[in-house]
C-alpha cells in the first residue's frame, strides 16, 4: 500500500544507513579524536544517496557540535 515514489525514498534511506554502518572511522590519541578518509567509498555513497555535502558530513561525523 506504499506508493512507488515513497518506496524509493525509503530504500534510499535504508541503503544510506547500511553504507554508514560500513564506514571506517579511525581513532587517534586514545580515542580522543577520530577521522574519516575522504576517499571512503561508503561515505561517498552515503552522501550521494542522501544528497548531503561530502566534506561537511566527513567533518560532522567526527565532531559533537
């Protein structure tokens, strides 16, 4: 009973979440700092599926504010 356009949106969100789960986050300084490689294919897929800016997502995944 879900419209096809809504199904595609739901599938896109689920696919983005699955890619986010495969993202490699490197911890540094005993876990005080972390970083995400700008060339991570899962980050690129996540950003393209949700239409968010790659550099901003890379930054905010590692910062609390």
